[in-house]
């Protein structure tokens, strides 16, 4: 194994399960760099003159999964720019097409560690997101888009978790508890892999 390859943890969980929150808490204590695929896509939308801006916005509003070539390229660019070795890839891969695209483009350039799965039931997630929606400015933080985000999550993203679970590569954390308690469990999981 080439020790110089960047190490990658995929972080998945329902919309509002706390992926962004937990990734931020991790980066304050470890060498991990947090890359949220959703944040990168939203940034790309906000970049004037981006050829994909309108397309990305329409996918996000409908809770649909943006074509993997776009997402994967944004992730690769961000990884290169950081110059770091440990990455939390938040909210990706969301379906098998995403995973295949990642393997094709990044599989040989990275070492996959495991998938961190944040578990929280839909009612709790919905409550969190709708209260965030008052101030987030996200075009998908409304009841209508949220319904579609959850459909996509259940139908397309959960099978990715199952896929890695069958390989023994999922570490699950109960994400219904207060942020700091969840964070402690997440850190315990990370310490198993990275000292
Ligand atoms: N909160 C968090 N943890 C809490 C706790 N333990 N107790 C109480 N409250 C808690 O948290 C959500 C809210 O809950 C916050 O207000 C937080 O304070 C509170 P957050 O950490 O933001 O949760 P997160 O899981 O990150 O929720 P997010 O809304 O970001 O999840 P999504 O998966 O829906 O959003 P994402 O940005 O990943 O994707 C958005 C869209 O982009 C997708 O629907 C899709 O259209 C597109 N996309 C792609 O197409 N491809 C990709 O690869 C990625 C995204
Ligand atoms: Mg997020």
C-alpha cells in the first residue's frame, strides 16, 4: 500500500442527521479535513459564471442526486487544494452511480477507511431541518423539498450503507442524542482507525 495516498472516510446519514455538525466537531480535534459534497455543490451554484450552476440548483431543489462527474470533480479539486491526508467526505456517495464514479476517478488515488453512519429517525431529522430552514437560506430546507430528499435517501443512499455494511466497513453512531454526546461516540470510532 502506498502510504502517501489520502485516507477517506465517507460520512452518511439522513438529511438533518448531523453530518455537517459532527464533521466540524471532528476537524477541530483531528487532522481530518471536512469536505461536504453538498456544500461544494452549493458553492459551485453561487459561483458566477459556473456552467453547472442552474443544473445543480434544480437537482438540489428536487432532492435529486447531481451527476457524479460534477460532484467528484469538486471533491477531487478540494482534496488537492487542501494538500492534506485525511478526509471526511460528507454526504457522498449517495447512490451506486456516485460510488462507481468515485471508484473510477478516485479509487486508485485514495485509501478508503470506513463509512461513518449517523443514525436518526426521520421525525427528528425533519424537525431539525425545518427549524434550521428559518435561517439557513437553503433552497431545499422546506417541507416539499425535504420530502423528496428523504425519498432519495431511503431509495438510493441507504443501499450504499447496506453495501458497506455487508463488507464490515460501517461504523454506526446513534445521532439522536445531544451533539456533544454524539461527538464522543464518533471520536471513539475514529480513534480505532487513526491515532
Ligand atoms: N443538529 C445536528 N445535530 C444535532 C443534535 N445531535 N441534536 C440536535 N440538533 C442537532 O444538522 C442539521 C440541523 O440539526 C442543524 O440545525 C444542526 O444544528 C442540528 P446538520 O449537521 O446540518 O445535518 P446534515 O446531516 O449535514 O444535514 P443536511 O441538511 O446537510 O443533509 P443533506 O444530506 O440533506 O444535505 P447535503 O448538503 O448533503 O445535500 C444537499 C443536496 O445536495 C442533496 O439533496 C442533493 O440534491 C445534492 N447532493 C448531491 O447531488 N450529491 C452529493 O454528493 C451531495 C449532495
Ligand atoms: Mg450537511
